[in-house]
C-alpha cells in the first residue's frame, strides 16, 4: 500500500516514514502543496497522510486543495492543530480521519490508514449500480443492514444473518430496537434514532464506533460499526456495516492482562536494578580509585626510567618505556571516562531551568584551544530554556561539538547547532562537515568503547558518545545520527518539553 506522507519538518518526516515502513507501507514524502498536487496527477497513491501546515499552504485550505485534486483518494489528516472546528470541517469535507500529532501512536496511525483505504473502497463500491451493489453487499465480509426514514429495516445481507442469527425475512420491516439492540442500550438507542430520523444528523454518522449488539440467542457480540446516510432524490436511507471484532477484543483483553503482568514484573525488576545500579556505581568508584593508584605508581616509575636512562638504553628500551607511558595514560583516561559514565544517574533530574545558549557557550569555552587550533566555525541558532541537569548538558554538547572538531576532514570545520520543537519534545541538532560515518555504524557508535578508527589515527577512549546517550536517555530523550561517509554528520537528540508549574 503506497502512502503519500506530506510533512514539511524533515525530522518528523524521517521519524514518521520509518514508522510507516515498519508497518509494511510504501512511503513517498513531499513537503509542499505544489509538489503534492503535481504528484497526485500521476496517480498510484493509495492514501495520503496530510499535515495541514506547509510552506505554501496552511489550515483547512490545504485539505480542500488536496481533496479537489484527487477526490477518490482517502485522506487522513495528521496535524499539530487540535482545533475542533477545523477537524469538523475536514470530516464533513471528506477526510477519512483527523489525528493529532503526539497523541496518535504509530500503531493507531497505521491502523487508521488501513481503515481509510478500506472505507474508501467500500464507499466507492456503493457508487456502482444497484445490481452490483447488491451483489457486493450479499458477499461482504462485514454484516450490512439498511433502515428507511421510519427506522424500519429494509436491507440485511448474508453476513448479518451469520453474525446475528436472524434471517432476512425475520428482520425486514422491524426496527433495530426489536432485533439487535441490547436492552441495556435501548433507551440511548431510541434517543439517537429519533435524532437521526428527525434531523438527519447525529454524531454517530460517518464515524467508526466499537459497540455491543445482540444476537438472536440473547448473547452479545462486539462489532466495529460505521453508519452513513444515502440520499437518492427525496428518499434517505441509513446504511451500516458491522465487523465482528470478537477476536480483536479477546486479543486486547489478553494483551491487557499480559501488560499488567509485565508492568508488575518490570516494577519488580526495576527495584532490583535500582539496587544493583547503586551497588555497581559504588563498585565503579572503589574500583576506579584502586585501579588508578597502581597505574599512577607505574606511570611515575616509568617517567623516572625515561628521564634517568634516556639515551643509555638501546632504541627498543626507550620505545618500550614510551609504550608503558602511553598505555598507562590511556588506562587512566579510560578509567576516568568509565567513572564519569557510571556517575550519570537515571534518578529524577534537577528541575532547574537551564538556558541552552549559556550551556553551549560554556562548552565552547572548554573547547577553545581545539577550536582555535582547528580554525573551527561554530554557528549557534537561538536556543530555548529547558528543565534539565545543567552540568550534564554542558558535557553533552561538549562531547558532540568536540567530536565534530576531532573527526574533521580537509576542509575547515563548520559546525551548526540548532533546534526545533513538536508537540511533546524539542529536537536539537549538531551538524558538521567532517569525514562522516557509514550508516551501518549509526547505532554501534553509541556503545561503550566503540571506535571506528585506530587510536593512532584519532585519540580517545571510545566512550564519549556512550556518555551522550546515557545523558539524553536519563533525561527521557532519544539520540541518533544521520550521516554519509565524506558528507558530514548530523547528531540529533530530543529533550521532553516540561510544563512550568507555579
């Protein structure tokens, strides 16, 4: 199934496209209305997932323009604008659904797209001649019925017979209240039917709803119901499709039970991990101290040997002493990095407001020597204020900018630090024009001690990005990289937006 994803935010488009690909969709991404209209003229799109705010169009006009260009194509709106009036206009104008960014899960979006295509196909079939429609309805997988403007049943297909146990002859001329409406819902059903038959309008029309209906044997069956009016001249008919979702409900119930059991186990495991982490942090501090003492002793004696016997030993002897000094230096640096990594706590962070621009300024001051030596240009856009641990954010930006300087190419380094926000989070980026990274290593580089280059080519412990990952994740965010060899890298990470409280 081919989805046209219309989204002007590169970051959101990348994330959304990845989610849709995981659900088995083929995805095309466009960012401007003019591009969308041109693409739709070529056909081949099954459903459009549309953001209403684009560089060359905004609001409900965006939907109407797309809908006019491809009236038969289903459109699902995914917008950051939680405006009930706009949503109502869109649904009345033919949108299949109106979803809010940050609220709709990837699974819900995928399910909505599948349903949108299915509903669109059904509605298209209903536009065929009566004979073909009857044939389709009789062979439909879903139960179908129709009622006239007095509320009496005038249509009832084979699947309805199978689902509810009533034959067509048993229900024709009767009302839904006499047949498939459970007694517990009878009062609300009668009020709704009165509203529909007298006004021709109701919130139940043209919407999907999960409800329970009654079988002939008095048992109840859960169904997904869609009711829509059909106007032919002066005659109005109300049609309904009902899909038996017993299996889905059973799966949902089992899933809920499993989730509850999983949450219980996770809570138990979390408590155990909290205790284990505390013990590991204490162990790391003790081990780091006990390891550094003998290393400093080795380093001290090796320095004495180097000063006292330099030139008195053969070339190999001087080289061996230098190997000892290099090795102990790297070991001390590695132990300090491990200690820093273990000191980053996953406990609740400080609620202090932090000015990110000041954080970056401090990080750049710490990197001043490297910046001057490499003639690096660092461009920083206006930055927001966040609620976070200030010290850890300085370390985070210092590591990312420092890496961009270290892994530079032959060109003078240019580093751009920016950000944007969506409904629930802020996305920060550190972009460079350096040597880049092969995409196959895009996850590996965040592991402890991960190094893609030899220690003689680039210095370091291979733990800097692991520290970045831990800082971001303990703040409730995510970190990833977009890169190609020779084309530079963009490191992106998110921080959740925290509401200010008095």
